[in-house]
């Protein structure tokens, strides 16, 4: 069954505890946390201190998506704060291999992510190291953007590569996931769906999570 990772980017930051508990009780699998530095992407969100604050609120996997320049500067901080998966952009550092080694050295799961304009070939050399590969289906920076279906071919490639080489990574999709796009993601080979605005911009988040499960069956 597909895993659902609500993105707290679309939660109410004044009621973050409530909004995390809400999706936890409604059967979410991961909590997706978007970290933006205003440089790698044109928006600023939150840092490791927020991870520390929300860690006691839930036992769910904290899936931390770093959209920051040179993420290796912060890996230790996020690991200590309680992240379970730390995902770095291939475009954000000239040392993505080293960054992933650093994540693994902390004992956490290492993820790698590529923007819509970046091909899978860029990350092929680090796929053996990856516990998670995240495919952006929007340009990162904001919630609520339109899904880019042309990115799904990369999910198919990654699914094929892991079968061919025996890689163990999960494939996650981030951006524009809703009741209309979720099925195409799972059909392409995705295991985890991030959903921000679709889940949180509703009075009934439970219904939204349930619908994502139904349409991907
Ligand atoms: C975008 C973030 C996403 C965002 C997705 O840069 O990485 O995780 O929260 O939001 P939706 O699901 O609304 O596209
Ligand atoms: Zn994200």
C-alpha cells in the first residue's frame, strides 16, 4: 500500500502540534517537513529547532526535505533534532555523495532529490547509497502548485533501475499530489506520496488521506 506523507508546509504553523496529531490519528505514514533557506529556493520556512519541537508530538517518521544551499552544513543538526530521513537536493551541493555519506554516518536514512529540470542520470552514481529517492513534480519552494506529469518518466526509470540493480530505495513524489494525480504516481512506481495543500486545505484531513488511499488502490 502506498505511504502518505502530509507536508506540514500547508499546516497552520500557529497550531502545528494539533495539525501533526490530526494526520497521525488519521493514518499518515510520514510527516514531510520542508526546510527552505531563501537561497536554494525563493522561500524561507523552518530550521532544526522546529524538528526538535515536533519530535515529541509524534512517533511517525519525520521525513525532512532540505531545500538549502550546501546541506552538509546542517546534517548533524537535523539528525540530532530527531529527523528519521534526511533528503538532499543533487543541485544544492557539488558533494551530494559526501552529503549522503554524512547522513548515513549519523544513523539516519539518506534521501536524494532532483528538481523537474534534472535528469535521473545525475543521481545514478549515488543510487546504491540512497534509502529514498524523491522526485519533484513541481519546482520546489511553495505548496499548492500544479503537478508536472512529465516528471513521471523519471519515476519509471528509477523503478526499473532498482529492479535491475537490486537497489532498496523508496521512491517518493512531491508536488501537486491530489485525488486526480496520485494514481499516475503509483502506476509509475512511487511508494510514498507527499501531499501538502490537498491534505491540509480541507476541513476533513482524514477524508483526504483516505481518498488518496482509495484512488491508488
Ligand atoms: C514544495 C515542497 C512540497 C510542498 C508540496 O517545495 O517540497 O513538499 O509542501 O505541496 P503541495 O502538495 O501543495 O504541492
Ligand atoms: Zn517537500
